[in-house]
C-alpha cells in the first residue's frame, strides 16, 4: 500500500542549497586559483581594501572558499553550515561595500586576471557575482530562520 504522506520540502531544499553553494564556491575558488598563474599587472597591485597584493587576496579567498565548500559537503550540522555560509557571504558583501567606498571606479578583482578571458562583459560578471552573494546570504538566512521558527512551533 502506498503512503499518502508527501515528502517534506525542507530537507530537499536544504540539500539542494547546500550542494549548489558548494558547487559555486568550488567554481569561484578554482577560477581564482587558475588566475594566480597569470602575469597581468593587476595581480601584483595592492588590493584597494586590504592593502596586500591582489595575488595574496585571491589565494586567501580561494582557500577559504574551498574550505567552506568541503565543510558543506562533509559536515552534517545544518545550522552550522548555514552560519558558515552566511558568514562568508557577509564577508564578501562587506568587502564589496568597502571597495565601492575606497575605490568606486575600480572593478572587484574577485576572479583576478580571468575576467579578461571570460565570454561576458566585466559589468555582467560583476552583477552575477553580486547575485551570488545575495543567493548565499538569502538562502542561509532563510534556512536559519526556518530552523529557529520550527523550534518554537
């Protein structure tokens, strides 16, 4: 006899979100790491926000993104995964805000020298990366609120 209970959408959404975030972070980290091999002048320039070379910033960001992606895949604590994703998205957002404040004309060096080789305009890529930050932040906050509300229901 078939059960008439419907599958819960929460665990399905959480899993899809978790894997999509891990995929996005792996892709962006990989692009950063590939970009480190480039010799374009932007790599040696000091980052406008942090004051260290863009090469160092990209390496640090790529390693953090990969560490978070691995954690999202291997750890089973939903709440901790959401907090970590929200933290990372917040760091990205604060960096973007600081960059627009200290160097409003400078594009974000988020993907390093690969920006020139991608088949999209820098403005389109910038918008796409901002949407990714929004996706990371909105999804993690949604899951955290849902988890906290369900505790009180």
